[in-house]
C-alpha cells in the first residue's frame, strides 16, 4: 500500500484543525465559575447550623453535592472582604481599610480575578454589590468585568445615591448607566445573572452574584417576613430572615439554571457571606440578638461571629459530595484556587497572600494549611494604627486585641492607651473553645509574645506597601467616564473623620463637609450641585487648586451649575460647598462633566 502524501498546504490545514480542536477541548475543560456572596449573613444564619427558625434547603444543597468549609474566615466588614476576594491579597495592600469615604477605594492598579479570567478568555459578569469604588478607575468595568449590574456605594439607600433609592424598583448601574428596574433587588440581580450564564458562547464564564441582602435597610416583600413574625420574632429579625429566605430561593434558581443548561458537571459553585451578622454589640443596643451558632461577636468584631462565615462549594467533576472540612481557609484563597482550577499560571510580580485550596477540595490534602497565619484588623478612617482591634488567627490559637467601638478608632492612640491594649491582649484555643469564652493569655505568655511579633511584622509590611502606593484618586475628565458623579459617600477630610470618636455615638447630623481626592485631566467642565435647604443669603463655592468660583443662591434653590470651569491636569482636592452661615456645608451630590471632547 502506497503511503499517503499531502501537500504542504493540506498538512498546514490539518495541523491547524488539530490545534483548534485541542484548544477548543481545553476551553471546554475549563470550569465555569459562580460565586454567590451575601451581605451580613452570619454563620448561624443557615438552617443546618442549628438555627431554630431558618430553613435554607437550596444553600444546603450545595453542601450535599459538594463540600462545606466550616472555618472559612473573612474580614469583619464588606469592602475589605471583597478586596481580598478579588485580588487574593490582604485588604491593606489594596488600599482598603473600611467601608465609606475614601476607606473603601481599591486601587485601580490592583489585578482582580475578573481581569485575569477575562484575559484568559472567560466571560465575566458581576451582579449586585461591588463596594470598592464607584468612579474610574475603580468601577467593576475598570477591573475586568465585561458585564456589570450593580448598585452604588455600600448599599441601596446609602449616601452614594441616588436619593430615595429602595430595594423595590431600584435605580441600578448597568454598565455604568443609571437605569430604573422593576421588582425586588435580589430577584433583579439573580435574573441578570441567569441571563448572563445562559448566553450562547464557547467561552466559560465567571458569574459573581453578590446580593445586597440581608444588609440594612431591612426591606423585603411582606409575605417573606410574615412567617417569622408568626413565630414571635422581633420585627428586625423577621425581616432579616425573610431576606435570607429570598436569598435561598434565588440560590435554588441559580442551581436549577446551571442544571438546565447542561453545565453542572464542570461548573464550580461557591456560596459564602462577606462577614458576620449585624447583631447586638452591647446590652444597650436596639438591635435584637439573633442566632449566631454560639459564636462570639458581631459584624465589625474580630471575634469569630464577625469573621467566620458560611461557605459551600461544589464541582461535581472534582469534588466529592457530602464532604466537610474544618481546615481554616480565607476569602483571599479563592483567587489562587480558582486560577489553578482554570489552569492559569500564578501572577508574576504580584504578591498573593492567599493559598490555593484546590488540593484540599479535591484530595483532602491539608499540606501548608494547618500551620498558617491569618491577620485581621478593622477600624474607621484611612489610617491604620498598630495594635488597635486586630486578631491573628491560626487553626488552633487566636490572639485578639478587642475594642468595643472599632469605628471610633480614628486618632493615633496615646502610649498610655497602647500599653493598656497590649496588657489586655486575649488568647483563645479556638479548637477547644470555639465560643472564645476562656482567655488563656496569662497561661501562655510565650505564645502571646510570639504571635504579637508575627502581627507586628505583618502590619509593618502591608501598611508600608499601602502608604507607598497612596490612596486611589477619582479620575475627572477621563474619556472612560466623562461625567463623574460625586457623593458624600466618597468624600474625605478631617471633618468627615471626626464624625467618630472613641466610645462616642455616630452623629449623622454633624460634620456635613468633606472634599474629594481627584486626578483631573486638563479641560473645560460643567459642574452641578444638588443642594441642601438654603436661604437667600447662601453662596455656593467651587475650589480646586487655584480654580475658584462662587454663585449666590436663592431660598429653596435645589441645584446650581458652574459653566465653563477650566481644570488643570494633576492631583488635588476638589472642594464643593455652600456657605449659608459661617460654617460651610457640602452639597448632596456633585456632577463634574467634561464638555470639550
């Protein structure tokens, strides 16, 4: 039999076809990824965690088909956890310290999991809460998400706007365009996520469904809260549990859609929360207690109720059903884990703090996990202070520097205060004492000193990196966002920081002025303020470097516009304020629109 001969062009075509087939097969092998993250849902807010009121069958279905990690640790507030999840890095490295003003700004230069997966050929979509900056270069669409339906700020109804927004029929940002929607926010976000997953494409997808539930304000369809009212629960808890019922229903919709699309076998599905529940902090709080699975603390606390969250993952192709691990994992671990699952090489020249959990998930391999450290610190304001309200958690021990009001940590503590803090550090054996009731610090001073030294080294490293990079600035006049909307949610300055003090209450009416840290592009702008109530003696001012404008206002005026404002190129603080009496106050919103494109 004569050998078959091929011309060079035929051979090249065959080789190309084979390469495409291999490439296509490889693409088909890469898993789809669904991350569902809730907002302020505690470890105890799951039926199978012995909650006496809640039933969460759809969330628990993920555990039945996969793995539960009962010791997944996050940060005790929204933005920090989300920054760690997106980057695999400690939040301080990324610029994030807290949840409002400039404290939640994640630097645009950070590399997110959405950016990496997008470059690797994934479709990427976010639906719900972002809370890492609402303006360029910090928006989800600036950080790797090709499709984005989100609300502004940290929650619907907050100062980020728009004014009067509600969980019902909300105004949301669809690919950076404000759009009015009909329905309940949780259903709207889920509908959009389902539609995104169902799009016909050869590419795998990342779907990040980050519902704003059960975060304040407690708004939920009445029929979902009513069963819990009939159980005799406090109204706030009835509303929270009604919101979790909505979450569970929509988790079921996601699972059903994945199955209906025929992609269940090779889709990674993750369910988790960002932090613990908003729960009673002191005996004088007006927030009722709710079931916290016998854990200590609350949202904003570094005790475990604040940082230990429900976590489930399923991947039928790789993870055995009905499995469980008590090995400690962190929100930062998802970045390297999912990149490894997608066969993507680790990042070069970027320090990743997370560790891949894939060997644990697929082989129960705990190597490198059992003796790890995880550091948590929470405060208010852009400046971290060493020793104040932190924890170092390991699989066995937990060193705690407690604070009754962490949002009051806004000034450098005196040496007297710091000496008292260090004298009263707490140590717990969280394996033997998961409720953190028995402080064993006095019995193990060497363990305390060793853990304290590791904390000090960590603090110096991550805060020095943050200080070197600086706080991210809002971009004015960039073609990517020619019209920028500024809100009180994003301003900074000393009067903003002074809203809080040690042990003091939050006074919403006080400190009504801040400024915005911006980077401006040289050009001509139109600047419009949404005004508070003013008298006929009020004057509106605009100041930015050497740029200075003012206009007299009339009583009851709601808006004022400065036309033909020339801004220079560079960095600075953008000041917009109204002087009605002697003490200036700020507008509610400011639109800065470049008009010379």
